[in-house]
C-alpha cells in the first residue's frame, strides 16, 4: 500500500518562508519603488498599474519621493517603510499623484485590503468568466493572460530569492510512519488490508509484533508538491519520491499558473466558445507539457493509497486534479493536517469544507476523510 502526500503553500509557510501571495505582492511594491531610481519622467508604468505625477510644482521626480524624502528614508538612507507604505502615501495625495490599476490587479489589491489574503488564480478565473459573460467588459482575454504571465514571471523571481534547507521532524515522521487501519475508510478498509496482508482494526494490535507491524509500512511515498519551491526535497527516505505537479523554479518554462476547476458549472461554456485564448492557462491542458500528471496517475493506479494533506487549502483552483485523487477507486483515506492558532482555534472545519467541494460523491467524502480526533496539526 502507498501514501500520497499533498503539499501546498502552508507547508512552505510552516517552514518560515514568506510564500503567500500577499507576501509576493508586498515584494512587488518594493520592487516598483526601487525602480524609481533614475526615473526622471512623470510616469512609472508596467502592465499591472500606472503611477503618474500630476503636479510638477510639488515634486520633481520619483527619485526625490522614494530616496530623498525623510518620510521614506532615515539619515543613513535606509528604508523606513515598505513599498506598499509608499504606495499608500501616494494614494493619499490625489492632488499630486494618480494611480491606475488594471481590473485584474485592482481585484487583487481589494482582496488584500478587505480580507488580508488573496487567491490570484481564483481571481483570474472569475475575471476570465466575466470576459465571456459581459459584452461591455473593459478588458480582453488576451490582456488578462498577459497580466497573468507577467505575474508568473515576477512570482518566479520572488520565490527564487527565498528558500530553506531544513525540515520539520514531526512532518517527516508523519510522512514515513506506519499506516493505522483506524484511518481507513469503511468501504476501503478491506481492500487496503488485503493489499497489506493483515486482518486487524488498529495499529495497536500489531504494535509489538515486528514482522506484522512492518507490513503497515508504506511501500511507496509520493510527495505531490503544488509549490514551486524545493522545500519538499529536504525530506528524504528510501521509499520516497517527488512530483512537482505544477513545475519548479529550476524549470520556470514548465511552471503551471492558472485555473483548474473543470467541475465549475461555467467551464463548459468556456469550452463551447472555441477560443484557445480562453484555454491558455487551463491546468489540465498545461499538465500535458510534462510527465508529472501521468506519473501521478500511475502512482494512483498502482495500489491502494492514503492521502495526507500538508498545507494545501484544497481550494477550487485545483479542484479538477484533487477530484481525480480523492474519488479514485484506490483512495482509502484522506488525512488533513490542520493549523491551530495561539488562542486554541483551528481551521480543521474550513479545510474539510474545502475538501468537500472536490467531491461529486458526498458519501465517499464522509467515509474517506479522517475525523479531527485522529488528525494532527502542521
């Protein structure tokens, strides 16, 4: 029997990496402010937003604003605030500056302002659907795709500047530990135990029998990482293999950044429009550019398997692939690792709610997802 470990962004965050989309956007603003150096024009522009000085009597150029104004620099010239703080100050002076963002980037910024987080891929998909539904839409699909490609390039640049070479022992132990039949679904328990060669109900029944206990050791373990970083490679074991399903930073041309929700009721309408520009960032299409997806399918078909979820929110942007995994006939257990905050609250319920959206068969959902009492935190 095998184990599939689904790794998401929360895995990197648990290792101390600032890999959230909000961290990325804050870095983007820092870079925008840094680009003011030597800019003597009235405009600072890229495909996401345009910053303009509208009043020459108050300030002569961006360089003065960002690098000589004492509000942003100390006496030694060091930054005293972030690029985002500079942008907010610019926005507070509409008599001097104007800030014009694209619909896509404006949506991202509003998500950060209102919710404190953002899902760029989901925002992209919602705006893509609007292009097909609203005849008066003020942006084109091609423009939206260009902006997503720009963000992807910047994201690769940002993530390439951070990294870690350590691992968390508790997570490593959880990846390689013996199976506990108590985690198996009611429907899948017999299939799993027949594959293992045991007839027991829990790990405790064979805990002190070395030969029998060893049968509960995973034969193969695949780390299915949805991250672009190499954090998963800090985990090693004789039976462990890696699958960077969305690509990695060493091969930026193969990175997948887009949407993957073919279960969405509007997806068929997108297909029916016979416009390849609409399908440019469909994950299912992009999967065909490498062997990663086929390697995953071969793993799923090889033997019964348990799923561990470490740091993946199981949101809709990966719903097509997660549905393939969760409803596979060989899946006998889905064990999510949840986050617990200092005040004692946790996100287990939110996580299993997200997991439920990846099912079309709710009976399987209720049977396969491991209850909270048997799950651990990340």
